[in-house]
C-alpha cells in the first residue's frame, strides 16, 4: 500500500515534468519485489536467481519476496509456520500401515530424510510405466494403490496435503530442478501453450499477470511471478495448505475461465512448465502466502 | 392525393414504432459499431448516471476498474491497482465517444494484447465459465453509467 502511494506520486511528479518514460521506470523500480532475505534457522534460501538465457524472465523471484512483512515473518520460524501441523501429520502417516499389503511408506522407503531428499525439486518427473510425467500427488497415490493395495487419497485431502508437505520438506533449500528434455519436451511445450493462452470472460493469460505485470498491485494483491517452489503452500485466505493445482484452478476461476481438471494432463503439463520457469529457486515447502 | 398522404402517414407511424423499438432495447454487442476509435451514440439511447457509474467502477464483481487503475476521486477505497494508467483527468484525454469505445471493447482501441478486458463483448472467449457464457461483463446501462462517471474525472 505504502509502495503504491509513493510510486503513483512519483509517477505524477515525473509526468508533470514531461518524463513519461522515466515515470514508468520509477513505478516498476518502487513496486517490484522487496529486498528481504529468507533464512530459517540460519539456513539461507535462494529467493532470486538469474533467469535462463533463452527464458522469458531476466530474474526469477520466489513469491515470498512479494508478500508483506507480516506474511513473510510466518515463514521465518517453523514454530510460527501453520504448515507444520500438516508436516507432523505427514510424518505420522509415513510410518502408518495401511492397505491389504500390510505396509507403510516406511516399510519400503525407510527414513524419508534420506529416501525423499530432492524428490519435490524434480517433480513432475517422467514415469516410464505410465508413459507420462507424474506429479508428487500422482506418485504417492501410485504407491498407495500398487504397492500398498490401499485406496488413493483425494487430491486436496488432509492426508495428501500432509504427505506432500512432509515429503516436500525433505527438499527444503534445494534448487528446483525439473527435466524438460527427452520425452518431457512435448509436455513442457504443452504447458507453455496453456501458460500463454488467453482464457475466460476476462480474456487473460497466466503470462499477462505473472510475467508482464509482476511487481505491480492488482487491487489489493501484489503480483508475483506465480512460482510453485513453496507448495503445498499455507494460505491465510484458505486457512490451510493447498496444492499447486488448487492454486491454478483459483487463478483460472478469477478470470472467469473453466479450470482444467485437477490432476489431469493439462494441469500436469502446466505444473511442469511453471516449475521450469522457477529452475534454481529454493524449495520452500511448506511456504506461507496470503 | 388522399392515398399518398395516408401512405406517408403510415410510413411515419411505422418509423415511429421502429425507433421506439430501438430505444426500448439497447444496442447488442454484435450491433455495436466502433469507427475511428469512437462510438458516438449511447448504447441505451439515453445518458447514463455518473453516481451509479461510480458504484459499478469500484464493484469487484462488475467493473472492478480499481483492480488495474489508480483513481484519486475514489480515495476512500483502500486498494487501487497499477496494471493500467491512473485515470485521474481521463476526461481531458479522451472524449465521450472514445471513452465509450474503450470501455465497450478495449481490444479495438489498444490492440489485442491489452490486459484490459472488453466489457461489452459476449462471445469469442476460450473456456469461459459456464455462468458467464454468452454474457457481457457489464450491461449497456452500466457501460453508459461508467462513461458518465469517467466524464467527471477532470484534473
């Protein structure tokens, strides 16, 4: 809010002096991401990395950099981070036997700190048996149905959110590192097509807000680059954790577009493409946003 | 002579009915003609209300113009977006016919790539939510009200 007032005043002053071009720069410079540093328990996180040479973004920023200090603070200390309730639940589920095979995740994967390290950072990942990339949620449910003979969890259930938060935490601080070549290329390109397509009655694309206008206010919201390095993310608006696909769905409904199916091929392709736009950012799971 | 007169009278009468028909229903999105960046006549046939226009302008479910525009005249509203230019003094930059065209279909005025939605278009969208299918964001009356309000934004 303070930023807006300052920047619009600066714009007016500059405009009055006949410096329209300068005004545009002044607005961007003042309204961009803030300069705060993200560190938890002494560990520093990369919230800003150079964009890929042939990529669309000169600099890649975590959504954390666009939140106000009160929201940012909730992520600075795990005791204040509401996402950790789910992390604890996830840890319990990890060693809970379920399904006809009489197994828990731990039976096969052992210590998650070892076996699940780096997994979140590589998702979605090519799966040879499925013949397509799978998200973390898909992978977990495959293990439940095939390896445990247990019922799959619903995408947005407390169990699934808890498990993705717990597994994601094992990659916290590691750089996003998804593969986009080989058989992933077609999925990456499909995701890109969706990202730039204008949809809905408001006729907007993801890029319109998160590439062309990040750093600016859109009414009460400070637009970020729409990165997914912090998911599942605790949102004060939701009062709980939410998945990547839930966020995509919300953004589509806001522009009055019919969302794609949660867990479907389109959102998986979009997830892969959005992840690739954030290569190098630290995983922040479970992040806090407003 | 008598016959000619009465034919003319019939003709006048029908014209009267037709023009009454037009004022009864607003111009539809398909009928709107934008030429040289202007729509010269009111979509409803009458002038809008600036007081109502001010409401539609800030209403998040209607114009939600504040999502993208700073407007000092609405100081009491806490949040003003900055995706588009400030609308302070906009009536001095554009005349009424131009403002109407901008709100009706910004794409024709600023180009397909503009972020500003077209507020009086009812088709050509990809994957619109079912409840908005075939509908315009604002009604003809609401467009005229907003145009009347924009006309008051002088510096």
